[in-house]
């Protein structure tokens, strides 16, 4: 027998080999696409990550590696894949990062200087994200990535605002809005989280004006007494039926307000009677509108009580609450207090409790689109389908129009100028990026009064107003011919945590602008949790930096762990130990490839039954993997391939044909052919998940051209008859191994056994494998 020298020289797969593969990909430009010439385009509305100043979340990196698997799988399914990459650079996070890291306040320094500080820091943080993207093998257009703060992107954002204004879908006015005192800006409902806290439920004596009897009202917000405009009782609550349409006297302020029967009052909460103030919560907002009540502003933009609070004016909310309760107690008007736990709204970014304050802002109509959005939610195909409910629940909860203006700096400017004389709003022509706070007004005179002086708007858009047009931007909105070819986008991949924001706002805005659903599929990934199953967050300090892990174990180890960790759409746990465990499979694959690389790959061979059997099993595996790839659920191919390689191909088939392969005679060709055929197929099936190791082995054994130009092969038919032998073969091989172990016989020594009659087709290979001699 000739000396066998593997074509793959390296004894094991190491992360440093991935760098060689990366250089090959960059040199060959294997992911380039000409959109004007391409047909059957598969476009991906890739989520632009935000450089927040912290290590890029391992859960986010996991999700991006799966988005890359989508792109690679789509190419191998026969599509021309358009995989643009963007970086989201607008909004509050970078402003807060600059304020904290430099110990400054945004509104205390010149706007231009602050913007430069933000841009400079974003450039640094962006480089880290792009480096990580390259390291995990993202096959998108990283070199030509877009930025949401670029002139081109902001020009489009402003153009969509102008279009929606002309359609009458954007309004300017004073409306109750969520306000964060820390961020000093209006917030949309989607920017709010709910936090459970302990607080006092205070039972306060009101006086019924008509009868002078007491009516006790329980509230957690006694500081809002000054803005109380009604008392509600449930129409079915027998305790208060005699008071319907009477009036109550508000303590301290001695104002008379109506007692109104209304179903929103819950008899089981507190005393069953509630005061309606402007504004304690969104229920108050709705009821003020519904009952046509006149608002009284209790809290200002600095978080202090207004002059409407009387002697408490100027006090911070918390202090005013304590002083009012103390005064009520001195007046004998507090029946009791209960310590309770309840949910309060807080700013998602700062964690500060928000208040509802009437603010003059720009609002996008969303209330009149609720039914249409529900219809879109049902038409859009969700992968997996159960995440549709999150979108439906959010649409149902929408209660106010979307406030799209923010009193911040780092964002796309609202393209509006006001006439200095009559305050008439003027919008410029679309197609240019405008900075009204700095640029001269592009108008000669006011269209209403003829005045020639203007003042520019200083506010910016909500960051989701920017982010929600990514499908339009990547589809080349201003190029009508190309836009028609790309739009709607094929797929939107994203996390479930931003369904209520990015997904919802994108569907809403793009429908308002194009009257179309902006993508065909919504691929929703699960959340990356820490090893204890808890959500990772900066405040908890349990975020894992993925870069050291990628350097230590390699991108393919990380990617295989990610694909095999949890079925698509479900949350998964992140830990170095779990990631390290995935390395075992790559080592197995590498050792198989080194073994197979010893032998030539004949163009054809007359196959034996053992060879036909494993090919039948391989065909079955291929169909199972293709089902997973078509749904972009990589858990299916990852786990199925691992099971096949580990439990069938390596321990059974390779061991059965090893002796035949080493003979180097005519009978060896069938083993050589099948070994290479099987390895080749396995590499193709694994390529979207572990692109580095598969491409490296492929180029060593099967040609200079990258494996990522290959297409999945669909078997014409599966030989079910041969597959039926699998459990019998496994059972017999296990029986022989156990027998040798029991008798203390080494596996490579002879044993007296009898091959079962039903395995006669495989007898020759089984005898060679186990060194069986007749009894």
C-alpha cells in the first residue's frame, strides 16, 4: 500500500486559518451584485446596528451571523442576493454616551460642537462593529455600508416627511405627550418601558357638593389634585349610584368637579372612585378627550409643579407629593395609606419616570391606520408565525398619534421654517438635505403674509422616523426604475424586542408612502440571554463581549453554536462554555476531511450496497436540511448534520469502508468515490452556517473556486428501502462493539460473530470492519 499523505496538511482547524479565507473572499469579491443586471433578486433589509459605546452585544452578533446565514442560504437556493449593510447613527444613545463619557450637558454647549463630538465618537465605535461583522463572516456589502446620518439618508428622511405633510398625514399642534425630564424630549409610546415600584396608595376624603357627604378617592398621584377635573365611579357600583351626576369638591383647591358614572372606574381598585387629572396616564388623556374636559397643566418640562399647583409651584414632583400628603393629613383628609407595588412608565433610554405633558410637536397620524395595520400584519409572512401576535398586540395598544419631533441635536433635522411675523409653517422642495437651525430659508417671502424673515426649526426627528425608511433607502427610492425592480424588499430580519418599534413603524411609514407592504417576510430572531437565562443589559453588567470569543474559538465555532443552540424565534443562552462545546463538531469535520483527503476522487465508480446505503441517508438528510433552509431556520440543518456526521457517517459508514479504502485496488474506488461524494455534499449543506472551514476544505479538495458559488442539490428520490437497514446496521455494530468490550478484546482485533441474514448485502464490509471470523 502506498504512503498516504493527506492533501489537508494542518492537523487541526484553527481560528487563524479563517483570516486566510477572509482575504480570499475580499480579493475575489465573491459577493458583488449588479442590481441593474441581476434577476431573481433576494433583498435583505438588514438591521443597521447602533454604535452605543458598549461592546457589541453577543446576542446581536449572533443574530447578524444568522442574517448572514440567510444571505448565504438564499444564494445557494439560486437567488441573486442583495445584502446591504448599514449603521444607525441617529438618536439619543450617542448623545447620552457623549454626555456621560465627557461629563457635559448637550444643551450647555454649542450645537455644532456637540454634533462634531458625536460624529467623531460614532466613527470610532462604528469601526469596531464593522470589524466584528467582517470577523464573523458577514457576506454583505460592508465596504459600501450606509449611515443613517449621511446626507443621502437624511435627504430621504426629509423627503418622506415633506410627502407625508402634503398628504395631510402629519400635523403640528399641542397635544398630551410622553416627556422625559432627563433626555429633555418628547417620547413616543414605543420609547417607554414599564417598571414595577413600591409606592403609597393614598385614600383622600373629597366632599360631595350637593349632600356634603364624604367620597373617598384612592390615588398614587396626590400631587395632581390641582389638575383634577372629574371623579369617576363605575355605573354598576351600588355604593355610588346615588351620587351619579353630582359634584365633588377637590381638597386644598376647593374646585367643584362632576362625579361621572363611567366603566373605566374599577370597583375592586382602592375605593372604587377615581379622580381624572391632566395627565396621570394615557387613560386620563383618553378620558379628557372623550368627556371634553379642560386640561390644567400641573407639571412643567423641568419636572416641577406649575403655578396651577398654588403654594407647591416650583417644587419637584416627588417633593410636592410628600408635602401635599402631609398637608392633607394635617387637615384630617387622609383616611389611610397602603404600600402597594405598581407599574410606572419610564424612558427606555434613561430609565427616568416619564410624565404626560401637553407639548407642541409634529405628530404622524397612526390612529386612522390601525385597521389597515392589522390587515398588513395578517398578510405579512412571519418566520416563525407565532411572533405575529406581538405586532397585533402593539397595534391594538396604540392610543395616540406618533409624536415624531424630538428636542435633541443628533438626528435628522425637521425641514421646516416659520414666518417670523405670522408663524406660518413653510416646507422646502424635496431632494436636498436641509439644516433649518443653520441654513438660510430657501424662500423669498411668506406665502401667507408676504414677510421676508424666517426662523428655522431646531428640533430633529425621532430616530425611528429615520430607521423606518430602510426598505426605501436600500431600494433606491429616488431611482424609479431601480426602485420598482427591488421594492418591496424580500425579507426583514430583526429581533422580537423591536417588533413594536422598527417593524411596526416601517410597515406604517412605507405603506403611507407607497401603499404597499414593504417586505414579503419578517424573520424574527429570539433574544440572546446570559447563561442563567436573564436578559443581558448594560445596567446588569452581564453583556458578553464577542470579539475575544471570536479570536479564541473562531467565527465558525461561534456560528455553529449559534445555529444549533435554539430553534429559530426562541430565546437562547450565551456562555463561553456553550460556544467552546461547538468546537468539537468542527474538529470532527476537520478530521473526516483529512481522512478523506488521503484518497483520490474517481469521476465514477460501481457502488457497493454500503455506499448506496449512506448516499440514501445523505439524500434524506439533504431534504431535511433544505426544509430548514427554505424557512431560514438554521437549527434544523445544524442539528441534523451534526447528528448525521457524529452518529452515522463517522462511526458506521467510514468504519465499514475503511478497510476497502485502504486496499488501493479496484474495490477501493467505490469507497473513495462515496467518501468524497458525501464530504462534498456535507460541505455544501454546511456552507451557509460555517462558511470558513467549508470553503477552506473545498478549495483544498475540489477546486480553486469558492464553495459559496455552489447551489444546493435536491435529490430526485430517496431509496427508502436502503434507509430501512439503518437501525439494523447500528444495532449490529453496537452489539459487536459491546461484545468486544465485554470480552476485553481491542476493537481492531478479531472476533467470532455471525452477520445477521438481513444484513447480507453489507456482509463483506461488516466482516472487514469488525474483523469477524466464523464461529
